[in-house]
């Protein structure tokens, strides 16, 4: 049998990955008031590295103490104790042969104000998501439109969090520009109705992402990775296409490609689903306009789907399969018949029950 592409090495900047399989970022909501995840959550990440994943992502780390937090129990990487808590985790992931990447996010209008120390919800414009907060069942609050001060303050939060990740020893940092959170809210004309330099044309809507990337890149040493995650779907507006057209999506990808980043991570519901009324999937549409390595995620659950996804991408990320099956990488290697997990199966991630 032809060797699987899934188990061939991949070089990204100065790192050589053992295979093309990574653990997707997954929020666990396990932190207490100290914003440090529970030990079993750390152990879970280390175990996935030991069991063969070549990339291990953290959950989305909240970038400030003001308005960035979207869910209870999220973690931060802003204080020395928070950084110190992650250091041994990163070391163990690296020792197991994988690279550790910290994902960071600001939730923007997807805020749950009670869990934000400053009780604020801020966004590009005063528009709430269509659907209720899935965790509370309540409508999201109407966000305040971000002032120039807010924009600079939020960018500073991304920068400080990136510094924390560098200090903790992470190999890479990902800016979460997907799933309808703050950066995505700026990119999409659906949630960005601003009339200043941050709204209107794609170039203007892209400006906030550009400023975040540029500011973060300055504090990351040359030997670390900088990655951006993007999607055309949003948590609380499932049915909405965040980008108006294929052309608009590709213009945004071209702009990301002009940034000092090392890969683009594309998040989908279904990796093979055709997008924007074309006969191409999201990975193909991304590939068409960028030379950067492409990661793809969404509905990859066995060897066949992993191999198929790799036709259009360099790396596959798995969420639910790697969350719930500790032996997933080996099962994929063995070509085992695997079943696909449902979203509700993953709800255990948010409980205090340790995962295998
Ligand atoms: C429990 C859980 C938490 C998640 N948290 C995040 C997150 O913090 N950041 C992120 O970008 N995506 C998050 N996701 C989405 C996953 O990274 C992934 O894109 C999604 O699960 C689809 O991949 P899958 O079909 O392999 O599960 C989460 C998914 C799950 C199941």
C-alpha cells in the first residue's frame, strides 16, 4: 500500500513535524478565578502528544481582563503564575515530539458579560448575534461599538498574551480569526457596519486583523510560528455566510498571505463541503490564493477522511475525535473502522470529568 500522506513528515519553518495530524484548539472551561486550567486538562494535552499528534493546540486563551472572555472558566496567559502553570505542559508536549501552539482570542460581541471582570461587551458595531447564547439560552447583550481606545487596548491584550506564550516556551501562537469572534466580526460585513477606517471595504475591515498580526509579530522571536485561524461559519450564527462571496474570502486570504505568518488554519463544519456556490471546498479556495501551509479541520474522523482532506491541505486538525479517543492517531494509522462523534458527545469537554 502507498504510504499514507498523513504519516509523512512536514516541514514548517524550522520545525519538522512527525506527521500531519494536530489536536485542534478546544476550550474546556476548567479554570478557576486564577485563569489556569485544571491539571487533568493539561494532562490531556500532554497525553495527546505522547499518543502521536504532532501539533497540540491549547484552548482559546483569553487576551485581557476586560472584555475578551466569552465563556466561564476560560484561561489567560498574562500573569507569572499563569505562565508558570503552562511551562511544564509545553515542555512535556515538546519532549513527546510534538509542537505546542497557543491559540488566543477575544470574543467580541459573543460575550457573556457576567464572566468578564469589567462586565463589558464590545464589538466593531452595535449588532448582536441572531441566535441566543447556546450556554445560557439568553440573547447576547447589545455590544458597545469599539472606540479607538478600545481597539488599541484590545490589541495590547493580544500582544501581552503572545508575550506570555513566548515566556511559557510555546513553539507557536495562533490568532483566532474564526468562528464569529472579534477578529472575524471585523472581517465580516455582516457584523461590521463601521464607517471609519475599520469598516466598509475589505481593506478597511481587514485593518484590525492586520494591526493585531503586526503588533503580535513584533514580540515573537524569529524561531516561533505565527498562525491565523479563519472560518466562514460562526458559533451563534450558524446559517450565516460570514464572507459575501468567494472573491471576498479570497481577497482576505491574499491579505493574510502578505503578513508575516507561517500558516493559515481553515476551520469548517465539513472539510469537503463546497463553498460559496462553487465546486471547490474551503481548503481548495484557500490554496488557490496562498503559498502558505494550509491546515484543515472539520469532520475528519478516520484515515480515509484524513487522506482525502490532505489532497487540499498540508495538515489536518481533529477536534472531537482527538478529544474523545486517546488512541485516535494510532487507530488512524492502523486504518481502523472509526465512528464519527456528534457535537453533543463533546459536551463532556466542559464537565469536570477527566478525559481518557
Ligand atoms: C469542546 C470543543 C471546544 C472547542 N473550542 C475551540 C476553541 O477554543 N477554539 C477554536 O478555534 N475552535 C474550537 N473548537 C472547534 C474545533 O477546533 C474544531 O474546529 C471543530 O471541533 C471541528 O472539528 P471536528 O469535526 O474534528 O470536531 C472546539 C470544539 C470542541 C468540540
